[in-house]
C-alpha cells in the first residue's frame, strides 16, 4: 500500500461521512436527544442479555478505548510509519496531534448537541458527559485508522490480517458502549462516521504536505530490490574486442 493510492477514495469517503454525520446530528438535535431508529430496541436487548462474564469482557474491551492506551497506540503508529529517528519522532507527534484535534472537535460537537445518555439505571459501566457522538467509539476508531495505515504501509507480511484485527477492535469498543447501556446505537454510528471523516481528511493532508512519508531515502532501497550489476565502461570490450590480446600482434612493429 502507498499513501498516495489511498488519496483517491479518501475524498469521496470524507464527503460521504460528513454528509451522513451532519444529517444524523441534525436528526439528534431535532428530536432533542430522544432515541432514534433502533436505539430503544438495542438498548432494551442489551439490558436483558447481560451474563456476568459477558459484562466483564465488555468492560475490559471498552476500557481500551479511552485514557492513555489510544494515545500510546497512536504514537506507536507514528513510530512504525516513519523512517529514521527524526521522521519517527515527527510522525509520532503528528499522530498524537491528530488524535488530540479529533477529540477537541468531538468535544465541541458533543457540548453543542448536549444529547442525554440512556437511563442511568440501565448502565453497566461508569460514564460521564453527553452522549453524541460516543467518545470511546471516536477515539478507538481514529486510533485504529492510524494503526491500520501504519501496518499497511510497513508490515512485511500478513498486513491485511493484522489491519482487519485492528479494525475489529475498534468495532468491538463501539459495540461495547451500547451493550453496557451508556450510549445509544446512533451515538456509536456517529462516532464511526466522525472518525472516518477525519481519517480521510488526514490522508488528504498527508499526501499534500508530507509526500515523503512512506518513501525510501536516496541511499536506501526496498529489501526486495536486487543491486544493479555494474555497467561496463564505455568503449571497452571483452577479450575478443578491439583491445583484446588477439589484436596486440597487429600493433607490433614489423621486422
């Protein structure tokens, strides 16, 4: 994978997610935070299907979508995608700045819409703040996008399998928020749309301002590249050529 090859679908993905997220946000605001679509049905189902082991697993998964873990993973993505110490530091800082910016914008949208969470009596985990879009979902999805990009750019083998596993982690974090009763399903959908939009914008900015990311330096070559065979000097020939031993006798003085 080359980051330039991802720029083609990045623009339509950004526009599509932006339109879908905006429509969903308008719908949330128009209903004053009330449940939408299948929000109530999924929330009721999760309350009725909560064995202790499943709740423990969901809590463990959901805990990875917040706090220091996503930022460590984002920094790791920057280190993996960079080449050389300087580029790795710059890439790690850029990944952390990107994730922080996504969180800042999300917080502004969340505060503006001020959507209430599901009833507190249905919660199976602690939660705070407004509901839309889901913070855990947005954070894990944005982090997963950074890691997937790094893996697809750098992993020598099984990159698609690893990228799929990373994507599944982000999906499970979002689903755990609904299962634990602390978010409506449309909060999670909104978080996914929000993250994909900003990831697509990030790809477009990367191609525009950092085209060197993912390239090999002037003195390096891909591991699979074979060294070129040295070219023969111009005008030279083999043993049978004009300067070969067979013609030396022609230039010897005659007696």
